[in-house]
C-alpha cells in the first residue's frame, strides 16, 4: 500500500486509539481510506471512511476517535 505520511500517521493513531480491537484499513486511495474496527471474534464493530479533512490535523482526527468511541459504547 503506497500512502503518504499524513495518511500513515492517521492510520497508526487509529490503530493505537482502538487497541485491542483490530483496525483494518480498506481502500486507501486518493488520500482517503476506510477503517473497520473488528473485535476478537472477527465481528465488525464500526466502519467509516476518512478524507484528508478528517485527519489533516489533530483536532478533526481526535473528534473522529471520540465519536467512534461513543458509538462503540452505545
């Protein structure tokens, strides 16, 4: 997968934020990517597509993380 540095940093941040869930990255292209959180049983818990404006800086990415955490608890 050939991705640019901001995309790779965002992916790494998401993987760390949602551990121990697996963070699967799908369809990374044109600066956007989809991530799916999968639990230990292989069941998808959340899926979302992110565009550069979602992870170009720390605040929007943190907002995505916060909303996703709320969705996982609900």
